[in-house]
């Protein structure tokens, strides 16, 4: 839960619109990259000074400004000043604890998304979920994307623009926004596939070797699914609002693709809920496995106790201190008693076996 509430206490008492970065701090400098394109050509370059973005404010081509890093508040503030972004939006961009949402400010849309990725660890740590907030500003001919770090999340979209493949170079900024959202949803399927493999292995472990380690894995997996659910469920509302076409920034030609992303989101949510039901049932599997193991142990102990009951009776009888007892003066009495006890034990074991109790 700390991943969703980190640093919130820093905003206590501050007025609305106060710009304060809340989230992970990275040592790398904030980088800005511009990809400007149309149907005929594209231009890409790294921005060294924020003021260079003034040239793209009213560009007739489609401009994608990619901002990597949020910890330098002054950079985000200057970008907001150039493009006329509301201070409340800038405040939300810098606060990485927000849930996915969509806000319409008339001449631009503000979209908050959560990107998830699987991070592999060496040894027994296995894998973990890396969560990152992605903010999009969708204007008439431009998109500004804000990421927490330099991870090239949208590298596939960037390569499609450079190669001129598909419709992306012939469409507007709304189609680019669709492509970015679709990339994030596609990453959800990668995470779901990884979680599905973990669930299958954990189910097998709970049946074959239930123990404290397996139970701990179940709790860790439940926490991961909680993070995933917080990122995915609000996205359904965001994509649904875009699919309704209420904003003039989303053209009719793009609505069909947005609805396709909405269907993919619903499918991913259904898979997520199925996994959550399976994980909830894992505790029952664990308790059943522990109970079955205990029943097997008690069954073996009960059979052993039952076999030794008549043997204990015989030894108890011949352990009484009477002067006259049958067989006390017989040379083979000791061995005869042992033979009788062995026969009784083998007879009872054979009886249990025929009843399939052994």
C-alpha cells in the first residue's frame, strides 16, 4: 500500500496548485524529446532548453513531446507555462499517486494512466511489478507525455512513426494518443501472462508441498493483484469516456480504435478478476492440503496405536505378579507369547489392508 501513498504528507497545508514532486527520485536529469511528423516526413531531436518548445505550440504538423523525469519541478512548470496547462494539472502530473483519470479542459485533455511491467530478480526473489504513472496532455496537434523515468515505454510507437507503418503518420494527435494508451494496455497482457504462470506454479506447490513459504507467496501475490487492480479498473472509465466521443479532440475515425482498446481493457479486467478468484481460493487449497497431510499422519498413528492395543493387553496380562499363571513353567512360553503377538499384529495389518485403510 505504501507504493500508492508515498509522500502524501508533504502536501498537507499547501494551497491548490502547489507544485511539489511526490514519487521516486531519480538521479538522471529530466530529458525532453520532440518527434514532429506528418504524412510525408518526420523530424526528431532532443530539447536542451525548454523554451525551444515554443516553436511547436501552433505547429501545423503533429508534435509528440516526450518528458522523461518529473523530479525537476521547474521544467514541468515552464512546460505548463508554454502550453497554457492549468496549475492543478501540473500538480497532478507531479503527484505520482493519482489513479487513472480523464479531465477535459476544453482545448486539451489530461489523461492519467498507470504503466505496469514485470521486473525479474535473481535468486529466490522471483519477479516483481514495477508501476509507473504516465500523464498525457492531448491538444489539437500535439501530445505531451510525462513519465517518471527514462524507460522507453513507447519505443514501439516511436518506431512506427519513423518507419511510416500503418495509419499513424496519416492521422492526428488523437490517433497518437490512442496508440500510447493501446501500448500500455498491451503491457497489461504481458503482466497477466507472467502472473498466470506464477499462479499455476503456486497452485502445484500448495497441493504437493504446502508450507509457510507457499503461504507467504500467496500473500505477496494478493498484494500484486491489488496493485494491478488499482491500475486497471479506473482505466476502464478513462477509455470508456474517450470512446463516447464527447470531446472534439477525438475524431470519429479514431473512435473505432478507442472502442477496440476498451474491449481489450474489459478482457484484461475479466482475466484479472479470474486470477483474483483463484488466488482467494488458494488459501482454501492450502488449508485443505494441510488438513489432508494431518489426516494422513493421524491415520498412520491411529493404525499403529490400534495394532499395539492387543499387544499391550497381552503384555499387561503377563506382567501381573501372580504365582500361578499358564505357561510360566513352560520352556517355550516366552517364544510362544511373542509368536501370538506377531500373529495378532500381522493379522490386524492384513485386515486393514483388505479394507484399504493402509
